[in-house]
């Protein structure tokens, strides 16, 4: 397979990405569009998934959201759900226009926060052929319950500080994306910091920072409510011991989606990206997409 650096326009900036094409390229191939979770970059193991999906004959497009990684957008480290939805739509439009890609055979793949985005986008785009939501964020209230009251209070205060500052032109007030339990961070479950860091290659530099206003949206962002509107086949993969994106609401998404399928793995949120559990999860994804693309 071959991989090339790409860029496509989304609103006011370019999204950077990778495009994988199988060696035996045809004239009308399916394309799988991959996007990551909360503050994560494509270098956080999306290449591993892309290589497997390309290896069975699919074109694969991987992208970074605006304000993160190699993508444009100012201020940096700004996570906005609406803008990320725009990035998904722009990535899909770019994929549909690629030479050799069948525009009616586009699949979406998202993990964690990106898994929630996939559900929302598939519910609004009836042309999407299939969608994969790995350990997805589906229910904002359930996620807040998992965080706990003391952390919610501190995160809310940080979010209000950031949002208030933005109204008078200040730079974002940044907090860690992940941190140890008890610290101020968007994710601070026991597995969050070691699990998140383990996704990146040794020596790769990434910013463990996000504009704090992002946490104000988490509780009201419940893309799982759109499950009944997802007309395409939807694979929902849950980690049964997930302390970041609770598996119960995601299970109900698979049940409510008209063509939903559920797979479960005995692990925590970040375990599914590596080792044997990654092998199991990606094999299920390959099987699902082979049946529906």
C-alpha cells in the first residue's frame, strides 16, 4: 500500500491527513474515513487501523481536526464539537471526490469522542454506507456521572474561565487532556494518562492541552440520541470496563440503531487500541466493513 500526505479545506483552515491506497487499486473502491477522539492526533495509532483496512482493499483517509496536530486553525488546542462535525463533513466530501473512489461507498470510523461524532454524522448523511464507533462517547450525562462531582465542579470552573476569557479576546485557558487521578484534567481516570500516552510512538511530541471550554460541552453532547436516525449498518464496539465512555449507553445505541451491531471486549477504554484487544477489535471492523461496503 502507499501513504501520502494530504490536506483539504474545512471552513477557515485546512485539515491535514494521510491517504492510503491499496497496491491493487481499482476504479471504484470503497473509502473509509478515520477520525480520532478527544484531543488525539492521527499519530495516536490511527495508522495501525488504516493499514489493516487498506490491506483488505479499501482506500483510507485519516485526518486531524482543525486546531490540532498538523491541521490549521487558530487558536491552537481548541476543541469545538460543531467545528469537528464540519471537519468530518469536509473529509467525507474530499473522500467522495477522490479519483478511483466510489462516492456511494464511504464508511466512517471514529473512536471515543470521534465515535460519537460518527453516530451524529451518519444520522445526518444518508449516503454513508457504513459506520464504526469504537468505545464511543454517546451520552453526556452518563459521562459526567463517571467523572464525579468534585472533578465536575473544578472542570466547570475552568471551562467558564476559558469561555469568559474568549469573550474578551484572551487566548484559551488550557488544561491537560489527561492527568493522574485527582488532578485537573479532562480525563483523569486511573488508566487515562498512561493509556493515552501509550498511543503515541516513542519520541513523538504531542501537546497534552485543550481549551477548557470544551468540557462545558461534554455533558450536553449526547450523539447516541440520534441512533434511531442512523440508516446505515453501525458497528458499536464497547470496552466493558470503560471508565471514560460508559459502555451502558453505547450498548443501547447499538440496540436502537435500525441496523446496529454490538461487539464487546473485556477491557478498559484505552486497552482496545493495543495488543491482543486491538487485534480482536480491528478484525471485527474488517469483517463488518467487508460485509457492508
